[in-house]
């Protein structure tokens, strides 16, 4: 059953630096948004209204390119993570974790709330109506089951994006992909896959497919997931893992034109039988993206460059373009 989170209006500090014209649309080259104690988790951009959306763990912010504050949904008792914007429904979809681990306990303590017990841990897709500034949740039982069973090193969820089906990029159908968080445990072997659940947008209860991506272990899994129609790729921004057997990249890409295949999982003894898998296209040590990555079309992107100033967390929304030399990074800054 969907639940409603109350919202209110607050003022944030915002600074605008440059403006760029991209195919008749004016894009802010640099925009700083200040949060509070928790760092930015995800970003999205609404081309129709030229508004930005940011999640700062327990709050959702809406701002425009003039630096005016449109609204805020705050006091969310959980970890509001990465997000994606659906222009057709005018909804933002974001990951939301309400759990008992170190992250969940830290959030509860900071908010002065009672900690969640393990059996109370829940994982949701938060659906935010950006015009009404209201939030409802859709619980994901598949994630909770793996979290409670400690399967695949599951720590919950984070990255989300809207994208076509693998192998069907031009058929017009769109789906919601939700990425697992994966604990960065170097002592186990069953946590070397990143996992994507694929949902129909009109049914977020049961996944249509569960995809395994053999990247090597990452620290807390996919932080931001972003489909780019320009390259036909899903980008996966992560905190790098620490297993020496892997290159431990900060950014991976999946070619959505590939056909998924079924095969046995490596070193996951409790997963019997074959699983749906997709291959990684490439990896890079791109510094940013784990706190926000938003493709805009035509080879342009907003990337979150986060930091802290005078005790306050901030997000610098920076405009990037597709990089000619992908050996270094798929993205290059427009102005820096």
C-alpha cells in the first residue's frame, strides 16, 4: 500500500556560474546546491520546466535554473538514494531504504528516530510527483528477501534508471531498472556481481527480470544508474571495490543492444541453476558520478561533483559532454 511523506518549503543556497546553448535549449553549466549533514545521493533534470531535482539522503529538493527554491520533501526516515525522471508521467523515481544496518542506524540517530529492527527493514521505489511535490512508496519484496538472507552481499538498493529492454532499444517500451547495493566484503566470493532488477513502470511489485553483471565486488554496489539514449548504454557509477583480483573501476557501462544470456553464476553455491546475465562493455576510473549522473540527450550530461563547505554538504551540478577519447572517460567537462 503506498504511503505518503509530508513535505514543506525551505530555502537553499544556490550559485549559477555559466550558461550553454545546446540545440535551442539553455543549460546551466554549473549550479551549486547546499544540503545539510548528508551528502547528495542523486540528481535529475526536467527539461520541460528546466528544474533540477536532488536527493540529500533524507530530503528531496526541487530548484530552478535561476536559483529559486520550488520545494522540498524532508524528514524522510530512510536513505533516499539515486533517482531518475520520467518526463511522460512527470514523476521522479528514487530508491529508498529503511533498514537496520550501519547506514540505517546512522540516519535514525541523526533524525532522533527509533532504529529499524532487522525484521522491519524494507526497500522501496519512491515515486515523487514533481508538480504536487508528494511522495508515495512501492515496496520491493525481492530486495528484502535477499537482504534478510544475506544473498549476494545485498545491502539493499541505490541506483535507478528508466531504459528500454536489453536487445530492444528501439521498440518504444520503457522499464524501471533498480540496482542492488552490495557490501564491500573481501572475505566472501558470492558478492562479485552487481544486480539489476527490471520492472514494468505500471507494476513495481514483482520484477520481470533479475540481471547479474560480473564486475567484481564494489563497495555498496551501484550508487547511480543512468541510461543514455545517445550511446544506448546504461552507466553504472560505483564506489570501487577492494579485491585485488579485479581492476576496481569507478564507472562501468552496459551496451543495451546486447542480448542477455543464461548461465551459471561463478562462486555462488546457493544459487542453483542458471541466471540471466549481461556483459560489461567497459570500465573507467572517472572521479565523479557516484553521487549523481543525468544524461540529457545529444551527448550532454549533468554530473554531480559533491563536497562539503563550512559543515554543509553541497552538490555542484556540472555540465559534461561525450568525450572523444573514451580511453580516459566517456565524459568531458564543458567548462571547468
